[in-house]
């Protein structure tokens, strides 16, 4: 579960987007002071109003106004660029790519447009496209440090560390105060094993820009590699303070808390993460385990039920749900009938050849009071070839319970 090593979209796009917004910050005042001069048949009116709306976080309204500006002036490349950036900020990357392609077609010599497209390429997973677009931006304007830093990030993600290092060095030469260049170079140092230089560059990046979330997140990971959990938690916490929707920071901080046996904070962070990524099955698996360790079986059961809803073709999820319903130490969770249904689903998905699923079905029948069926499926599980000795011993003990008409219950999850 590696961190994305590329610049986040906000960093990739914010430079041009911020310039567009700052160029129009007086527009709101103009509306208030000179309403008689407003001309709603002029594309610039809508472009200006879109800038104000974008600054206020009203991205949907901004897109509507930019669309109107484009209708009035279909040759306005900047309007297409502005709409592309706004769509990208909403995560609508395909639409953003269409708009920035149009802007490039209308104004093919604008280096900034290619840099914008490079940022969109990243989040469409087109790293070669990112590098290619940065190449074109640099060809058109070789004096912009940010273009080299962006291309360096692309090279780093592609594993081309020599090229990445050269680009970062060039970016720093052109602009010694470019935080992102140090942040990206730190990634290269880390990947090539020079952790001291990586830490030095991350510290420099954060000194230059204390709000550089990617640098803080990368430094947190480096703290972890150095065994400094407190340092990692501090940096992840600052990322979250800067951006309460920084999902990856919640996830990683939660894992650190769990490693420190702080399950309450781990669960809290993964709950926040799941609000932002409600279909991430891995996060539910972690949270289920932590709920069980804390003895909160009902919440663990709820997560198990969510897992089979999210991925109904996953036999492991059905088996886990069935096992909880059949053998949980908490009697309020157990339900033999439901356990049989879930276990049968797991067995069907594995072709009735998985000893773990067969044993779970046996436990489910035992919980429902049908020990004849419990013995049948437990014997089938024991007959499967290749069982490790420890697993065979465990299954044999369960068989002996069923022979005595006793169900199998987990003693605890600790």
C-alpha cells in the first residue's frame, strides 16, 4: 500500500488556477459598485464571475458560467482552460482533459496549457503522458522551475530516478524556493536509499511551504521507516488539519495508531477514511479486526455485512461473516440460520473444495443444532488434502465437539 509519490492535483494545478482567481478578485467589488456597466452578453463577464465563484468554492456555478462564456466566445482558449481546471478540481478528469485539449488546439504555443494537462494526466494514470506534456511545456518555456519539478515527479513514479534527480536539481537551480522540487527530490533520495538526504529535503520543503501536504505526508512515512511513530503522527495530523478530507492521511495515521495499540484512535481514523472512501473493502477489514480486538462484536458484524454487500463474489468475506454468526463469543451476534446461509455461499464460491469454508459451514450447522450436518461437513474438511498439521489438529478438536453435540465458539479475538 504505497503512497502516491506524485504531486497531488491541488499542487499540480493550483498555480495556474490561483493566478486566474487572483486576476479577478476585484470582480465582486465591481459588481457591487458598477452594476449598470455589467454586460451579460460579454463572455468576459461570465469568466470573471466564474473566477469569483471558484474562489468561493462554488465549483458547479463556476462551471455553468464558464460554459456560458464559451458559448459566447467559442474561440476563447482561456475559458476552456479555466473550465478544465475547475472540472479537474471536481474530479471530472475526462471532461477536464477534453477541455484542456481544446484549449491547446486553440492556442498550441501556451506552455501552461501543457503543464495543466500534465496534472490531469497524473490522475488519469497516464504517467508517460505527464512526462510528454511536461516536455512540451519545457520546450515552449524552459525557464519555469515548476515544469521540471512536475516532470521529475513523473520520472520518479516511473522509476527513472536519474532523470527525476536531474529535473529536480534543475527546478531548484531555477527557483531555490520551490518547495515541491525538494519534496519530489526527497522521494528520489528515499527510493535510492539515501534517507538522510531525503529527510533534509523534506525538512527544507516544509520550511519553504509549511502547507505542503505531500511533503508532510512523505516525511511522515520516512519517520515511520526510522521508527518514529510520534513524528509520523504529528505530520499526518498536520496534513489533516490543513485538509480535513485528506483520506490517505487518515488511513496511514490509523495504521500507526494501531501499531501503537491505540485502537480507539485507529478506529476513529478509519471511520473518517471510510466516510471519504465508503467502498474501500481493505479499510473495513482492518476496522473489523480492531472492533473484535476491542470486544465490539456488533460493530464488527456490521462491517462484515457491509463487506459482502460491497463484494458479493468474495468467498473470504462470506466465510468471515458466517464464522462470526456461527462462533462469535458474543451470543447476541450468533445466528445459526444466517450462518448456514453465508457459509453455503462461501462454499459455492469456492466450489466446495475449501476446507476453511467447509469447516465454517460445519460450525454454522452446529450453532443451528444440526450436528449431523456439522459432522458431515467437518469430516469433508478434514478429508481435504494438504492440510497443515496445526489446522488439522484444530479441525479434529472441533469434530470431537460436534460428536458430543456441542457447538464451537471462539474463546476470544485477542
